[in-house]
């Protein structure tokens, strides 16, 4: 088995090196993640002993057409043709899952493999944690970018803790998500017809209604890395730096493409504007607006999402730069029901969710989360892991008191 894997590695590298039209997406995820270097996979790819050990384990006996250079610790094929032939009779199942190999073998003898099929089964590289890490390492070589990266949060879709199905969204919200999905799939078509003003979303709504959660869950669903930044964070006390920071963030997003650039606390732009008529601030705001103008999903592969809970602070110049405004209102009954279902799904107990929904008019998703947490903690305190309806109703009353406090000051 390990010899088959070893030869698969060597053939994949050799074929990738020979055919320039192949990209990282043509290398299986399991192999790819061992080969990232300086933000991607660079030709010529060489296969070192440590990579072989990780992928194939210890090699007891190498086939006669494979050599290990004791000095460079590099494995090489002494005969490509022999390797191809040898692998054809032993590795068909692997070829079917390896686009680079399928590309080569689909015209080979009567092997029943298809490049298209293999490609479909292989996840794209931009979802790999290892790819993202390697892009970041490369970026960190520049001092500017390094500083910037400390202010942004970068997550690979594999690292996002929340599933899209665990976010309760309305029909309208879901439809917008579907449009983005389609736009992503049809990027080439949209570019061709010159429709590039797509993919700038503004999420508006009160605190705790799921804006941040939705942006993160989207990263997982669309399988795109997420670059998350709070606008207040990149506004430097040294005003001249702010413009530079903004430019850097957009530049990083471009380098990570395709990705989602999520700018939270977007209303901060309004604060920037009114705080002072200082020229540097004006410049920073203009840089931000211009950066937004200059980036788009179709050309750059960057989906921009900005979120705010003070939409009224945004002036028309900001507003019109977004092609879609998605509202996150206080959740209606139907959504509250979904939220309860999501939060209670893994909790033992008999619940009357209809009643809970009725009692929580005006509650946000965050409030409901609090209700469930309170109820669970209280039950645990009493030595129970099973929740009752009563626990929840009581917790709702408690949270209601708290919400009253919030509004009375
Ligand atoms: N529609 C929803 N579906 C599932 N969970 C939700 C929903 N709305 C809120 N939540 C929960 O509430 C918590 C807070 O939500 P989130 O941080 O996304 O709110 P937000 O709209 O970004 O708030 P803010 O404006 O304060 O940043 C999250 O942990 C999430 O689990
Ligand atoms: Mg938020």
C-alpha cells in the first residue's frame, strides 16, 4: 500500500510539473496540504522524504523505478513511463480521486477515469487551512502586512464553528444567500456579460440578531476563507496610518481570493466623518469608499460584507456602494421558533416551543441564547441535565428583567 501511495505522490508531482494548465485544485487535498510553500504550490514540485513519510508512511520496499537521493532526501522517478504503467494496474481507485492523475490517464489505454469527475470530487484549495496559513506566512514577510494581520482575524472555512443550518434566517435572507451562491458559481458568465457590480452586502439590524454569525456561517457554506475586521480597530490613532491600513486590508483580501471580507462595526465610518474635519480623516473615509468601489466578487473574487447596528448613521455616499442591504430585524415568531429549535436540539427535555415563542416577543437570537444558557445552568445547579418547560419560562422572565434594565438607562 505504501508503495502505491509513494508512486501516486511522485506521479502527481511529475504530471503537475509537466502540465502548466493544472492548478493546485487538481491536486488532492490530502497531498496538497503537504506541498504548500510561499502561498501556493510552486513548480517544480519536489517530493522530499518527510512528505512521503506523512503521506505514505515508512517505505519498506521501493519499486525499481524509484530512487531516493540520500543527499537531498528527495524521491525521484527514474522512469516516468514505467511508473505510469505500474500505477495503472494498481491505482485506478486513487486516479479517480486525483484530478492531476485523471487528467493524464483519461487518454491512457482503456482506463475508465474522468478528469471532470475527479475534479468535482476534490475540494478547492482555498478552503484548506494549510493553504491559508501559507498565504499568511508569505504576507507576514512584509512588515506592513504583518502589522495589519494582527488586527484582522483570518479563518479558514474548516475552522468556522457554526454551521449554516444552525442559523435561523428568513426566506428573504435565504434568497439573498442563494443569489450570492449562484453569482459565485457563474463568475465567468457574469464577467463575460459585464455584470460585475455584485457581491457587496450590507447587514443592518440591532445587536444580537445574527449578523456576525451569518457572515461566519456563510464562509463555511460558500467554502471561502473569512477575513474579519472591525473598522474601529484599523483606525489608527496616527491618522495618516488609517488610510494605509484600509488599503492593506483590501490588498490582503485580494491576495486571499476567493474570500469573504467582513467589515464589522461599519458605522464607525460615520464617526470618522463627524469626529473631526481633519484632512487625514477625510482621506481615510475616501480611501475606504474608493477601496469598496474598486473591489468586487466577479473580478476579484472578494465578497464584501459590512455590518452595522446603526444604519441611520450611514450617509447616501456609503449606502449606495452596497448592491444589497440585508435586514436583520428583531426575529419574528417563525424565526424565534427556529432559533429555539436550534438551541434546544441537543438538550434533553420536553418543551412547548410555541409557548416559548409567544413569551419572547422582542427577543433577539442572542437573548434566546441567554435564556437557554440560564435555564441549563440553573438545572445543572439542581443536579439535573434534563430541562423542563418551567426552567425555560423562568429563564425568559429573568432575561426580560434584564432587558428592562437595559432600556431604563
Ligand atoms: N438568527 C439566528 N440564528 C441562530 N443564532 C442566532 C441568531 N441570531 C443571533 N443568534 C445567536 O446570538 C449570538 C449573537 O449573534 P451575533 O453576534 O451574530 O449578532 P450580531 O447581529 O452580529 O450582533 P452585533 O450587532 O452586536 O454585532 C450568536 O452567538 C448566535 O448564536
Ligand atoms: Mg456582530
